[in-house]
């Protein structure tokens, strides 16, 4: 059990309303997932962002080309 899980259980035991506990749990899961998707080492992170930018530029050029064809 992670420290975030333990913290959520202690908050739930403290009598906090269940919707707030659920939102905290969802936020914790989202942040954990985000950390696993984005690399943490600076070299890997740089490569990841460069690939993402290259992908976005390629998508934009494809959308521009498609818009020109529809004209």
C-alpha cells in the first residue's frame, strides 16, 4: 500500500465526506498515471517532448493540407 493510499484511508477514517475522499483518490490516481507516462530523467524527458512536438507539427501540416484540398 502506498503512502497516498494510506493518506486517503486516514482522511476517510477522519470523517471527511465520501465525495471529497473520492475526488482526492481520483486526483492521486491521475497524478500517478501522469508521472508514469512522462519520463522523469531529463534526457528521456527531452526526447519525449521533442517527439511530441514533432507529432503535433505533423498533425497540423496534415490538417492544413486537408483544409486546402477541401477549398
